[in-house]
């Protein structure tokens, strides 16, 4: 009986340690560059490789199988990654997929205007902003996101392979 109690106590300690580590990871997940989300991209320029912090991104778009990152200073660079890959690399609290061509940071959005047939149009800060159309479905999701109801990962459960 004592052996079983000892084993149970050791198992509880292991599970508590796992829980603490998962809690730390979840806390880091909400911080830019905290191990889960990128805080920068390395892009090629005429002078060599340049570091682009994510806070400098105005929007990211895909055109003819080529992905471009446009910065607040007006510069634009080609990224050797798909839009889907970039979307998964960026914090969903800060960035959203507006449509199949555009990723936009929350800080660059001025408004979400109504368009014909219930669709929407994102208006970005600055001059020469592209017209970013949003479907009816995405419009409702983006409205929630802009209002502070960020997307969260689904709850998770620790599965013990020994059980």
C-alpha cells in the first residue's frame, strides 16, 4: 500500500511540473516573440539582409504566388513564405487574415466599412492603402476581433500516455 501511495505522489508531482510548464508556455504565447510567434522577419534587400520587426508591418499580401510585406515607412519586400505560413507565425491577437490575399495588423486598421451585399471593406491608416474587401462571414469575425474578442486556441487536455 505504501508503494502505491509513493507512486501516486510522484505522479502528482510530475503532473504539477507539466502543468507549470504549460502555464508558462501559455503566458509566453501572449507576448510577441515569446517562443510561439515571430517578432521579426529577415528579408532580402539590395544592400543585403534586413530585419523587419512585426510592429513595422502595415499589411502582408499575396499576388501571383508571391508574398509581399508592406511596411509603414512605404517599403515593400518579397517574403519567401506563403501567406498561410506567415499567418500561423504571427500573433492572432495582433494580426488577422482579412481575405485570401491579405493579412493585416490591428494597429493599422482605421475602420471596417459596410459594402454592398453585407460585405465589408477595411480602411487602413496612411495614404495609398489598398482596398481590402472582407466577406460577410469574415466581417462578423473581424468585428469581434476589433472589439477585443480575440481568437483563442481551444482548451487543451493533458493526455497521459501511461494511462
